[in-house]
C-alpha cells in the first residue's frame, strides 16, 4: 500500500495478495450473457454473477481479505462493522470461517433475509436507526466495549483490495472489454474496479450506476468534492451510504461517468433480469442495467462488463408485488 | 430408431444425431452446486440448469430436434402442438429460428409468462380447456385445417432424442454420478435421461419426482401399466400430463423409483432454491429437491445429478405470496 498524503491507498500488489489469501473462501463466479438483453440494449453485456458469491454478494471478497489478514492476536478479539446488510453478512461469513466473533450494527430497516443470514453465520446483530450517524455512534460503543477490529464496509484499503479481485477475474474471463459498470453506494466495488483496471486494462472505461433517490456520488462527482446525504430512501438498499475519502480517491481519479436511474426503472430492470436471465438479483445490482437501458447511445456496440453485486432479497417482499 | 412391436423407439445414435442437429440453437447449460444444500441433504448435488436453456426450459432441445429434422416440404406447412406451456414456447422458439409457422393449443390456465413468450417468438395460440381431452380435440381441428406437422410434447421419438442430449452433457460435466433425478409429467425428460444413461452410464440410478397431486406416473409405475388422470391440480403446472406409450417404455424399463412431494414441500423447495442458489426455477423443477429433502436415506453420501427443467414463472404470481 502507498501513502497518499494521509490516505493508505491499496496497490495492485495488494490485490494479488488479497486474491491469493481469499481464494479458499470465495467463488470464482461465472459470467453469463443474454442474447435477449444484448438485442434490447444494442450492446454486448457480460454479467459477472457476484449474486452467486459466498454469502450472496461480492462483499465476501473484501470481508475475507480483512478477516484473514488479521494477526492471531487481533483476530482473537473479533471483528465489528456497521452495514445495511451485505457487508455485515459477508463479515459474519468470513469470521465464521476463521472461527472468530463478529458484531454487526444494522439498521432496523435492513431486509430480514440479510439479518437472518448474519445470524445464520454466527454473527451478533446490534440494531441502529437507519441513519449513518446512528450507525456510527452505536458502532463506537461496540468497539469501545470489546476491542474488536473495525472493518469498514468500504473505506478500508483491505476491503477495496478484496473487492478488486472481482474485476481481475472478469478481465480474465472476457476479452476486449470496452467498459465496466457497477453500482455505487459507498464506492467499494467501484474503487476495487478502478484499482484493478487502471493497472490491467487502463483503456476500459469505468461507469458507476446510482439511484436518483440516493445520487450523492453523482453530485459529488460533478461538484468535485464529497457530498454526503444522511438516510436517503431507495429500493436499492445497498446503495444508501455516502462516499468516503478512500473511495473518493478512486472515483474522482478513474471513473468516466456516474449514471442514475429512477426507482421504477430499477425495479423494471430487476424484474427483467429475473424473467430473462432466470437469476435472482437484489435491487441494488439492477441499477447498472437500468442505466444502460436509458443511455443506449453510451453503450451501443460496446462490450460491457456488468457487475451483478448481490442476490440477497426478501422473497416475501418483492418490490413489484403489492403487499 | 428401432421398432419395438408398434412403437418407434429412439436409439442412442438418434441422440448423437439430435445433439449435432440442435447445437446451433441450444445452450450447453452450466452445472451449479450449493454447499448449503449439500449440507442440508447430506448428498452431493449437481444442478443441471436447463432454466438457463433457450426459451427457458429443456424442451427447446426436443422441439429443435423435431423442427430442424423436418423436410423442406413438411416444414413449409408449419408445426403444431398442445402444451401447458414450455413445449409450446420451445416449439415456437424453434419454428421461429427456422422461419416456419407454429400453432400452440394452450389451456386458458397456462401461466401468462408462458403465453407471452409463445407470442414473443411469433407463435399463434389457440385456447383450450385445461383437460387433456379438450386439448386433443382442439388440436385435431387445427391439424385438419392447415396440414401442420404435429410435434407431441413428449410421446414423440424426435422429442425424446432431443431431451436426451441434456443428460449426455451432464454425464460429460460431472464424473462418477450415482444417481440422476428429474421431474416427471408426461415423461419426456425422464425418457431421454433413460435413453442416454442406459447407454453411457448404465450403473447410474434414475429417479423421477412427481407431485402427490398429480401422481399418475407413480401409480402407473406401481401398477405396471399406464394410469392417466384428466386435469389434476398442482402448483407444478408442467407436470399435469399423463405418461404415453413411448415414455412408459422407458419409465417401466429403466427407472429405479418414482418419489412424490406435497404442494407445500414443492413450494418450500422452490423458495429455498431461489434463496440459496439465487436462481429462478419454476415449481415443476423444485419437485426433485423436495423429494431429496424428504428421502434423505436414498440420496445421502451419493453424487446426484438434479435436472432443473425450467425457469418460466409468472413473477407477479409467486406461490408463496398471498395474492
């Protein structure tokens, strides 16, 4: 890792080390294609299926890298985090594999499927309000009590280096990509994508996709500095959190553009993916397809990697079913 | 093909010819595994994902073999069939690829997603009552009118030879299988599985899985002769049809056992597959997992191929969502 003023920026060597470290605990996920969606968008889409990842989301990569990189002494005190869901359950998964304790501060609005999964992996949940400020306050209490190692869901070089292994695989699985698009919340996956591709394939354009209702990254990108919202409302529950210093470093330096989609567009893209690709994806990872469908001119005739970030959905509360 | 008294029984040479004929029009579908489901069942399960097949179901194999095996003269008059859904849309898909007309007689109770897909591929729908007798009567009128070639959904050697290509791939993709299990309705997939495995891997046991509510194949198997029900009610809408002479030949000669599951067990297995494997499967193809879960002693410690037959589901009418 290199120090950039006061930030510890992960390097591509960290990515290679992370990939070696986490290989026993993660899947090398498949890449799927859909002739129907290719025809609909005019692009060639390559879907990297992190919904098939351990614990149901790409976050198993970063969490495993953090957990398995701890010294024995650090590990004994366990790990803790705050998360709307996927990072919490991925950290619980990784901690469970290493046999160490894990505490997750989760908003009471987090999907039940994600809360159940944290407990299923042996994690302990402490409930907070949905706001970032509430999460951070309660986490500080947890850390002060037990001395656990804090693994931030995205503003952590170990986590970013772990997420970066995803696009390293994608770059091996698909030749001649013109662009890669991933959802952006806190920016961990996008930062990992920037880290890998700026080293391995610097000509590949990197797009981020964000809900209109939580478009702080898009506004930050235009303003040239971090703008953070507290507790925005969107069906894409994984994308409510703001950028932080480390992810802002990557977003501001390497991202080509940030595109947005409405709630209806996100839900339609999610349902379309289920219908035509026969895979379960969560709302957050339908945002890239939603933006591709409404920005046809950006992606037409291009070979586009689309990172499907996760598949942890409450099947009893689907967004297109009136309940 | 060989003649067995008055039946035209497809041979393994027909399977090889079918595989060569249909290769440009079908996917070689992937095999997925789930450590969670392996732990739950005590078996090693290998899921052959025909839900990812063209037109969303294995039936694209048999339909393509029938359509692309027609002479130019036959093909010009088009094809016709009766089907609760997947065979109809697969035949429409194959006919569309060859550029010939297709008429499907479908019960008015068929899932909307399947009816939409038939029309999407350019097929024409004629509506019948849900009973087998109604379907057959209306089809006879269609055939008398236009001279189309009838492609039966399963009691047709061309169709069985096509379906048989699925377990030929599975046998290449997974070593040392102890057993293969597939749902049984009319018996086309099971017959194809018997045809392939009795030639390539005769020690592999073949199980069929059937809804309790439409257990005519199970009762036939026990009685030693075909017992047919008219219009049974089950959530597994693809499995309502009875065995016919050709499929009975394979079932009675090669199947080890037919296991059954209740409606609740089928719905639970379907939801569990969506939740843990992040794939969309239709109720019919959840029946094998439902029977594996309740017959642990039959499959424990075995390497079991599970054929996931299709993924065409009305996402607005999921069986676990009260509507």
